[in-house]
């Protein structure tokens, strides 16, 4: 028979089964970190265990040699896989570039080539034979010159993995280091069994049997301590990519690790090792030495200026690293607070400026208020003076007829005297007629005087009556140039508002004057047009609306946005001042709490006044 059965085959076969199941599980989860290198490691361990079991059970020399070659093949797969697993599980897979992986695989590739061509050169092993050792039929051999190199490489690869797992164990937070302890034990056990030559039968290797225990430790690491978890990879990637410099010191104050930002801070020179980086950073930030010289068990924070760059300031946060109640080192984070310091300086300067402004603010407010009031008073007086021209023209027009009548009466009295027709009745009639004309002139003077007398306080007034008074003032200036005016009341009766009678009359006079000028301008182009000004008073629930409409030339589009600006006028050649509408809006909106607006198109312009209605007595 080509094979025989022995109890010594049980452990290698169990090792094959356990590691084969883990290989299948790793392949199913191959998208997880560390799953792919774990898959190749488990394939190597399972294949090696199976090949050695078959090698031991074989009864012919040729079969034993073939299974020996198969075993070496799987061992060559284990060496680079365990290094890749160690790097992946601690989050440093970025170190294993394709070029470095190729270098790691040089010795295993050479081992594969030599073991499968060994019969031609005998460099790997030679003088192979069968011999009995207790109940076992084993393969005897002599090692060739290359075999020690192969063996040392395998041992060295496992030691490198153990060192990497040990660093991860030392840096791991409490409760997360057991996974790395299990990986260290699983990796170290086969090496110890091989080096110590532990075996119950001379010539029988227990290394593959120990892989059963290693596989069991991997089972615990995977399913109990989540070996394939992404967290270690994420923590390491976060550490490397943090924008703030992060430094890890051991218990002796020596720099054990740092991230990319710390290397950049230190100059990021290729020849800089950790000691150089530490020296440069301590030179730039001497305050950091106080954190190292006075270790504590609680986090500390301080601030420091950068001696190499006067514009840089740093916040230093140190966190003690402990495991099992024992201090393991210190984690230090440096945060650039230069912008914050600059903002703090600007804030202090702004506060100082604000304090200085507060000292003079009251004076400046009072001065500005006085200037504003004086400006408004001057504008108001200017507006009154501008309106005075229209009023004087109205007075002159109204006095012309009475003066002519009085002059004719005087002449008639003289003629009657010369013709002896002057009697008491004639004289009384002439005197009565003259006095009526003089009284009418006196009424005109009183109206003119009341209009230019400043109002002292608001009073209730009838909007319709005030509008009619303004129309009567302007009537002589519009009736003689083919312009008719109408005051329409939606509802009869008083339209009570609260305000200053003379100022409100001034607003209506300004609007009538502008309407008259607009109609005149249109009549200069279209002489046949009959001018018309319409004033409509509408009483609403809690407001009075006054519409002043004319059929003049309208307001030019380029002037619509500016007609309420002070000193803006389109009638400079006619002596316009440009403050009539500005003062009108100020009176309506500021003094009387209303609103003055307009709409205009060629041939029609509407000015609308909306005022709060006053309670009628």
C-alpha cells in the first residue's frame, strides 16, 4: 500500500482542517482589511500541514520527495504572507509597495525553483532515503548549501511579523491589545517548536502539528477580538493624515513615532530619523520639553511661540499613554493657533478703537443731529422761499383786478364831481364798492401771511378744506392758461387728518405747480391740448387717500428714480430748485406719518398721498 495510518497524523490533519476553514472564511471576507494576506497565510499553513501528513503516511521514497517539495512550496507562501498580514493589521499596508513585495519574494521564489529542480543540482537537499523511527517510516536526507538560507529567511520573516505585532500591542488602547498578543503567540509557536526540535519521535517534525494550535489562536483573534476589523487601519490612516503634527514619545522621552505633519514641521528631509525630527521640533518649540520633563497621568495643555517663525504660535496637548495602569509613553498633538492669535490681536485693537469711539460718540451724535436738523431747516426754508414765488404771482394776479376796480371808482368820483353829479348816494355806493375790493385784497394778504407762518404743533384738519384752499391759491395761475382743476370727493363730509395745515397746503401747492408746468410743457408741443388737473379724495377705513392727476407730458424714465432727491430738477432753465418734491415727501412721510408715491406715463401722471385718518371730534 502507498500509505499507512498512524496516530501521529492526527494533529497535522487537524491543523490542515482548521487552517483550511480559516482560508475559506478569509476568502469570503476578502474585501475586509487583512483578509487577503490572512487567506494566503492560511493556505500556506493548511497546505504545509497536509503535505507533511501525506509525506509521513507515504511508503515510497518518490512520494515522500514529492510531498516534501509540496510542503516547501506552501512554506514559501507563508513567509511573505505573515509579513503582509502584520503590516495590514497595524494599518501600514501602504509600506508594502509592489517593489518591496517583489524583494520580499526573491528568496521564496528561489527556494521554489531550487526545490523542484533539486534532482539536477542537489543544492537544496541530497542523499534522500527511507528509514524507520519507532512506528514511523520517515524520509532521511542531508541538507544542501541553500537550505540554511531558506530556513533562516522563514525564521526571519516570522520574527519581523512578531516585532510588528509587538509594536501594535504596545500602542493599542486597553482591551484591544489581546488580538496582537494572540497573533504573536500564533506566529512564535511554530518557530520555537522548530528551533527547539520538540518531538516525541526522533526525525518526526512537530512544527506542522503546532500549526493546529496556531490556527486555533487565529480563530480566537478573528472571532473574539475581530482581527479583520477595519478600526486599526482607520486609526493608523487617521494618525498619518492628521493636519496637526502628532508625536509619540516612549517612557524615556525619546520620539517613537510621528505623523507626516510632524515630519513636515521638522523639515521633512530624507536623512532625518526620529531623533533628528525630535531635536528640530524641540528647538522650535522649547515649551514641549516641560511636557516631557514632568510626566503626569492626566492630559495637559499649554501654549508656545515658534522660535523659528515669530508669526507662528502653537497649542500643545499631551495625553499620557497607559496600559494596565502602567505608563507606556506620551502622545503630543501640536495645533497651529497663529490665525487665532492674529484674530485676538485684531480684536484687542478693535476693542481699543471702540473704547476711543465711545468717548466721542455722544459728541459726534449730537453734532451730527444738529447738522441734520439745521440742514432740514434750511431745506424747509428754501422750499418755502421757492413756493413764495408762486404765491407772489398768485397775489399779484388777485390784486390786479381789485386795484383796477378801485382805480376806476376813484376816477368816476372825480368825474362825477366835475360834472356836478356827485351826491351822497353815489359817494356811499362808490365807497362801499371800493371797500369790498380792499377787503378782498386784505384777505389775500392774510392767506399769504398764514401760509408762511411756521406751524407750532399738529392739529386735526380737514384734508378737503386744505386742498380747496391750495387750489384757490393756485387758481389764478392755472385758469388763464387753459388748465381746469377739479376736486372730487368720494364721500361728502370732512376727511379728517392730523398734521400741520400750512405744510400740508404747501405739499398740495407743490404738486399743483408741478402739474401746471408739466401741462405747459405738453402744450408747447401740442397747443390744442386742454390741460386738466384732477384731485380725488378717497376715505378709507383708517386712512385718507389723495390722488393728484394731470394730463401733462409725464416724467421721463431717466428721472423717475431721482425726482425725490434734493436739488434734482429738470427745470433749471425755468428757475426750478429741485427741493419741492423732496420737501413734500419729507412733510408727508416724516412729519405726518403717511406715504407719497407716484406713477407716470406720457400724457398722465399720478401722485398719491396716503395719510392716517384722524378721529373725528
